[in-house]
C-alpha cells in the first residue's frame, strides 16, 4: 500500500479536528441534481462513500431517503452522528466497502474518486458496482481538467498531480470519466461550477464533472 493511502485517515482526521465542518452546511449543487434524478427513478436506499460529516447525507436523509454513509475519519463520523443522526454512518475506507445481505438503489460519491490513483479508482468503482442492485444508479462527482489547480505539483500518473505532498489528485476529462464507468450505462454527464468557502482559501469555485450511470448487469 502506498504512503498516500496510509496517510488518508490521519490527513482527514487532522483536518476535521481543526476545521470541523470544513465546507459548511450547504450541499453541492450536484447533490440537488442527484435528488432530481433519484426522484424520477424512484430511488429509496442510498449509499454515500466518503460521507464526511454529513453535508450531503443530511440533504438526502431529510428528503426521505434511507441513507448509509461510509467515512474513513472517526472524527468526521463523530460529527456526522450529531449533525445527521438519521443516516447510518460507518467508519472505514471506501476501498473496503462490503455490506452483507444488503444492496442499494443508488450511490452518491462526491469528490472522492479523484483522490486515488488508477488501480484504487478501478477498485472503488468495482466495489460500488457490486453494492448496487440491478438497474441501480451511481452518481459520481470529480475534479475536472478545468480546475485551477490542474497541472500543479508533481505528476505521479497521467493527469494526477500532487499539489500537496502525499495527496494526489486526478483530473478527469469527459472521455476519461466515461472510460472509468464503461461497465455502466451512462444516463447523464456534465460539468458544473460549484462554489465553496473554507479555510485559508476562502470563497472559490470548482469546475466539477459529474456522471450518472445505471448498472445493467
């Protein structure tokens, strides 16, 4: 296991301890688009890998969905249990997802996939594929190649840069993102401006890609 994987838990625990609800209470624009899609498809049970302190799970649970989150940071899980008690939040790595005798209608995964290198990205998508019911839907949001930070830092793999030492970030083009989800039937994809405000960075806007796909086999 690479050092970047070993460092994930302490990195995020440190951030949540010092910054608490890092990105505030307002969900991403993409979460509202996901709800529109989930409503149209009669979704009930949602899995949220990398659920953090509950910024997005709270939106889903308050909208009437049965929500399960998995989060690597115990600190974030502790915050989530108080902030969004209606979501079942489990501590663990998204790369070790495995729920016995349970499957999900949909998966919403926000800004997690791009934190891994190629083999781990493939593993996460395979895990999610197994957790979905037939005709289940996954909705993934990632950094695009139009991000301001694209190309900064050491390139450790193609289009994957360490803008911060030990924390690689992969930047997705439209073709690249579709290739990652070739096991699925693409329902919708796009690119959005998503505002954030946190830490020393203050107010800024991310250029995020999203893809919604259906499990067909």
